[in-house]
C-alpha cells in the first residue's frame, strides 16, 4: 500500500529522522519552500536522502504536482516478469550506449502488435523519455535533437538528396537517423520503394542509421510507431532525425505533427506545379526545395522557384519568426545544399529562442497521445464479442444496399454500449 503524506513545512530534525524511519512505502510531498538541511531545495529529487520512493516534486507556485513519471514507470514494471524486466533493461542500456543492434531491436519491439510486447515497449519508451529529459537538463531543458520531415512526389529525388545531405552532416560530426517510411502494396502488403538499397554510401556510414518501415495501410503516410522510433533514435544519441514520408496524397499533414521542420521537395518541369500541389500541403511547409537544379533543368528550376516565392506570400504564415524559404538544390552537383542546411539551422535557432519550437513539440505530444487513444479505442471496439459477431452481418447488408452505412454504425455502437 502506498500512503501519500503532505508535509507543508517539516522541521529539519524531522527530515533527518526520516533516514532512520522505516518509511519505505510512504511518499512525501513537500512544499516548494522546503529545504533539506544542506540547502538543497525540495524541487530536487528527494531520493538524495536515500529513501526508496517515487520522485515527487512541487512547482514553485503552490501545491501543484508535477507528473510523477517515476511512479508511472514503477507501476508498469510491477506487472512485468523478471525476464521481461531484464530484457527491457538490456535494451535500454545498449540503446543509450549507442549500440545499433539494440536500437534496431527496440524499434522492432515498438512496432509489434502483440499485447505483451506492447507493454514491454511502453516501459522501454518511458525509461528512454526519462533519460532524454535528464540529458536536456544541462541545456536548460531545450531539445538536443533536430527533427526534420521530408516529403515530395515520387521522382523528386528524395533518396538521392538524403544520401548527399546525410554524408555532409556525418562529415561535420553529426549523427543522423533516417526513418524512411515506404508505402505498402495493397495487393501483397510489401513495401514498394526500398529506400535503403538506394542509399548505399549512407548505409555504410557508422554515424548514420537508416530504418525503412512499411506503412501497412496506415493513413497519413507514416507508421503508427514513427513517434516512438524518433524517441528511440534520440535516446541512442542521434542528434538529427530525418523522417521521409510517402509523399503522395495528404501524408504530409501526419509528419508535420511529429517534426520540428517540414521540408517539401519538388522536381522542376513537372507540369503545372502550383495546380498539382495542394494548397494545404504548401501551408504546412517550412521550406520548399526545388531539386535537380542542374544542367538543362536550371532554367525551369528558377522559374518554379519564382512561382513558389510569389505563392507563399499569399499564404498565412505558421510562425511569427520564420517565413518559409524556397531554395534550389542539386544532389548531383551539391549546389545549394550547404546553404539549405544553413537556413535549417537558422530556423532551429529562431524558433528555439522564441519558444515556438517547445510549444510545437508540446502540441505534438498531445496529438500523439490522442492518436494512440483513438487507435486503442477502435481496437477495443472491434474486439468486443457482440460487435465482432455483428460486423460481418452488417457489412454484407451494407454491400447489398439493404442497410445504410450510418444505420449500421449506430447498430454497432448500440451493441457496444449494451455490453454490460
């Protein structure tokens, strides 16, 4: 049993007495003005006293409790077997030490749909999240990794650009992780692109990690575990995370909710570009890069650049400190890629200094949580015995035109609500 004790202003002698008291199952909440005798404010982890208990902290504006992530982690771990805990600890230790094999195994774990493995994955992710927060403390709590989203239509040269761009970054001392999301075939279920086979030089770079992931039919062009993969890569010491999306339809909206900066790659001489690219996608872009700007395509690339510069002036800005840029690049000659990276760093510095980057990440965390809730609720709904029995019957009636889809949905919801 866990007992929470509120201590507004405990006496220093009482604090010292706690060291001798057998309060191993108690949790103490102190007022923010409390000091632990040695001048350490109570906002610091109270386990400095040597007590085995969760870390409870109070914010300075009163009796407001910060999220007790240690308690959450402890509750999760209590349900694991000794073998499961050892497995999670092994993965976590190898991950933060930079072992690529542990990172790959951890990524496979979070992609699993098996219920037991999903529990192990959540415990691992919580440990990585805590480790990441500790790493950010010397940096005033600011993020250490730059998350980049990259998209564009097929044939825009995304893989060629990533290989040149990635090699440039690793040569400058960065560690790059590429999460390449491949569209899955509706017929066979397999991936269509195979990006890793087209990044041969980058694949052999020990400071780069490339992980192709099939969408498996996931809407939005990203897998359901892309957010988790980003967190794992950051825990593994990668300071630049590049998420390459499918680049067809409205997939860019999903990746924009999980990265700091969204870059849209467009090829020149692709027809009526402004008509072909939806306005909503352009509104999401923090930078537009016209690729293949070399040889005979230089003139078309310049024309497309001018068109997009004019078009972006008519759109409402997403940021108060950053105006989307349109650049011309060539992965074959390397033209414009160094300047492109300089503009990316400028974006990072401006949004971090203004607080927009932190606010964007906080909003993304909320979106991530609700996406998982929707997924789990739908899974719970479909697995309900009564609903599961009625789904094929109602689907057949809908296919025959004997039942309206809306009425069928209402019947399934009523069956679910009457489960008790």
